[in-house]
C-alpha cells in the first residue's frame, strides 16, 4: 500500500494546501485533491493513512449523489472526463480528486447533533446547554437527544473551531441565511441518519459546510464522512460512556496514551495504529455503500 501525503501537479497551479486536502485553481473550476494526511489536535501526523483520501472522497461523492436534490459543488468525479492538462497525473488523482464549482465559502461550520458526545457533552456537563440550547437535566454521555439540534461553530484556519450560538451566527450573515442553513443542515442530518440506521449505524452528529454561488446556497466540502461525522455501530451502542466509532478517535486515543503535550512534532504513528485506522475508514464505507472504493492500492 502506498500513501500520498502531498501532491505536485504538472498541469495545475496549487491554490491552497490545507491540513489534509489541496486545492488547485483551474480557472472556471477548482480541483480538490484529498491526500492521505491525517491530523489530530490540530497537528498533521506521520505517517499518513494509505488510501484515506480515496475512501473519504468517494464516500462524499456517494452522499452528494444520494441527496442530489440539494445543490452541491461537484462538477466532475470521473478522472477520464477531467481537463486534458490533468491527464499526466491521472494515476495520482484517480479516486481522490473532484472538480468543483468556485463558491464563496460561508464562514461557519453547520453542525447537527442527534446524540450527546464530543464537545457537546463537555459543554453540557458544565452548563446544561450546548451552543445556547438548554437540554434536559440528567442526560448521560452518548444519550440520544429528544430531537436533533443545530449547533454552529466558527471556521478556524488555525486552532480549534469554536462553538457559538445560533444568534451569534445569524448576526454574521445576511438576513434569513442562518435559518436556511439551520433547516438545510437538520434536514440532511435526519435523512442521512435514517439511511445509516437502515445499515446498522448511528449517525451521532455531523459537520456540514456551505457556500454561495450566484446568490444560491450550495453544499460544499465533504459529506458525511468519518472525518466530519461521528458514526457508531448500533449493535454496540450503550449510553453512559463514549462509543467506539469509525473516525480518527482511535488515533486520538493512542496519542493521549503516549503523554504527548499536543505540540508539534507529534509521535510517529505505529504501523498497527495506521492499519487499524485504515480498516475503520474502509469498514464505514462498506457498511454505508455496500461496496468498496475504487483505485485502492492494496
């Protein structure tokens, strides 16, 4: 198995390199390339996770197609129909890249929570609220909420995103946009959670991102992947504790066990942690799509 941690294309200009993805400006559209880098605690780790970029890209494409009634940023997912200047790098790009529309990114994370976990659980323990929403007393970690809630966050270029109230988000957007984003996020969450439930998975929460294109709100970035969503196995769900998940929590737990101070550089990931993390991503893909991703290296 090979790992792609950085791309350098001969036929396109790099516009931005993020923690795990790279963006190339093609003029009329953008090329989004998902590397196999993995980050935790805002630090990019070494080595990467083989095929991670392919698995998550193709899972996002699956969800964008499934909910195609919601306008999304995809232009093309098939490498054979990419512009001619990208053909030289076709082997590198296959399965891990998409052409997308140029959108103005809305600077808020749109988070839907159906269960009490992660930063929501941490805030609830202190205040009884999550992002300004009062929740019933006596809830346990991983409890299902009476109904899904919308808990936005700021988008941070560096450091952690910060949970904010709906009112704070609304003040930073044109009138009516916050309500539209909330309703769209909760609708997509409910639809994805129902679909995942039919396949034995709980979608505990998810982060969605949106942009604007010619005045329209467009669904962008990634869609219901283990990097943006918390999936639990329904057969092993037991509220009152944290749940085994299909995301990189396994990596975070290993890092915590090392005593690392969360400052770069991070400890090198052992082969077993890398292998198990890859298997978790693949397991989530298989359960959700009843198939395997294309173009895997082994």
